[in-house]
């Protein structure tokens, strides 16, 4: 199973998790607390997030490479939107 990870420098990791999970909870299977999250994209893969004081760790696991590329884009676009004025530098490693 393909896996991709990103370590994103931010002091707003918990806030990003909260906003993103509330947004996705209407369409997707979502479990979250103030510091971590699990989002299931039906038949595509799973995204795990963990917030520290100064970073947000994100990992995506999918069934195939095409789904991995797609979910990287979806997660990245939504994180950037949820961050509003904060600039996030997201570099995926897989």
C-alpha cells in the first residue's frame, strides 16, 4: 500500500484538525480529538493527522499510486483553505 507523509510547520495544528474534520464529517468517516484525526476516504484510503505544538504531521495510505496522488492534492488544498491567512509549506514524502 502506498504511503505519503508530510511534516507541516504550524502552531495551529489542532485548529486545522478541528476545522478540517468538521468540514469533512458531513461526507466522510471522521474521528478526531484536539490533537489527532483519522479520515477515511471510501475506497480511496485513509488520512491520519497529529498536531504537536509546532507542527502538524499528516500521513496518507491508499490502495494504489493514483489514489495517493489524488488524496495528497485533496488534503493539501483543504489544509491551505482551512489555514486562511497562515502560509503552509507542504512537502509530501513517499
